[in-house]
């Protein structure tokens, strides 16, 4: 475990970085355990009965302790949220290099709350974290969106976690696509991401 938690409040366009508490890292190890702890922490602040498509929901992205290492294990990225598909705790997993890239930038977990006023994407380049306008990308399929972001940033090696029109239109079983073609397809995370713009 060597990354921090990056908290992104879309409603207030505020980004904060904090270390993972040592006792939490020992107790939950990483990945799914810390994602679940972060979800529990969130629902101690808001009513767990919230509408999964409301700004009060949270999207947590994390990876396990071996992700981004030379061990070749733990390459999956875990997405945790209250799921639109079943209106209850949900998580979904995708392959690809998104989680590894996140860790190499210095973050083991992203905690995304609120709702952006307009379509945006979160750009992370080590300590540089920005919410950027995604108006030109909104409406594209996930693979197209992946290519459009790479072209806009001018970096073919970056990685993305995107949604397409199904997520944008809040289809409750929409997926999140990483690396242009790997899907976190369970429980409607794409609709959750779409509801946050």
C-alpha cells in the first residue's frame, strides 16, 4: 500500500488528498476492504436509503496491494457504490491498467461525491488533478470517449474509465469501461457515473 485517497467533490469542484490511515490499511489490507470501509464511512454521513442516482451517492475506485507491482497479480480495479440496478450495496471489477496508472500517479483510492454542473472528466497527472470540460466527449461511446480524451490531452499512454450513452442516459445496468474495452459491468456503475455528469 503506497498511495493516498483522492477525494473529489464534484458539486463544489473541490479536490483533497489524504493518506490512508495506518490502522485502516492494516485492518482492511486494500482494494475491496478499503473501498467498503470508505463506502461505510460515506453512509455514516448521508442516509443509506438515498436514491443511487442522486448527488448523495458516492463512487469509490480502488485497487489491491499488489496492483501496479511486478507481481502480476491484483491488476483489477474495484468500483464500489450504491447500485442503481438493485438499489443496494454494489461493486464491480474491471481489468486493464487503469488501477495501476492510478497508483503510479500516487493514489490507491478515488472517492467521488456530488454532481458536476456540466459534463466533466477528471484529469490526473501525478499531483496535477483537474476537472475538465467533457462537453465535446458527452454522447460518444466509451471506446470513442477513450480515444477523444487521449487526443485532447495529447497522450496515447494515459488510461481512462469512461461511460457511453447508456450511462449518460442513466440505464440502470450501464457499465464503466476502462482502457477502452475492459468493463466493470455489474450493478449499474455506469449509470452512477452518468448521474454525476
